[in-house]
C-alpha cells in the first residue's frame, strides 16, 4: 500500500490512496491551518474507529448476529500534539446476549489498526530526499 500527501497550500494536503481515493487533511485554524479537513490525528482516530467497526461487523456477519444500529466511538487523549491513549466504545442497538457482547468487545481489539497502535512498528525515513 502506498499513500501520498501532496501540499495544496499552508498545512492543507490532498492525500491520495491506492485505488484512486483522495481526502483532504489540514490543521485547525488554532494550529495555523485553514480547517478544510480533518487533522492527521483525527484521521488516526478515524482509522481506529472505522477499522474496529469493520472488524466487529465482519465477525458478527460470520456468526449471523444482527448488530442493528452500530457505532464505534474513539476518544483520544493527547499531551500537546502527542497521542497518549485511545478509548474505544462500542454502542449497539441489538438484543445480543451478554456473552455475545463480551465476544464483540474482545474482537474489537483484533482490528489491524488497533494491533498497529499497540505493537512497535518500524518507520524509516529514507536516507535521501528526492527532487520532484
């Protein structure tokens, strides 16, 4: 997978994904941006929320469990610009048993973004900067 962020103006960037998707990422005005899109940290929290939702939904579908209305909330605590913790809450509008709900809670922790955030991942900045 490759993702490319291309500067528009100021802190606003168009982010291009494999598969042709694009989104606008920016900083809020309080940080010098123009607030034209979510901040990178909001995108990170959104990745965790959406990945958790999809992982839980896929599991429930395999079990033929009807989730009804389903929400995943992510609360991110920061220290300055640094994320310190994420709290994930599942909200379901269905009549599953307590055992089923506990299983969904366990499955929520198995989403790939959750795993990436809770395990060390190597991030390398290449040795040289290329001209475009």
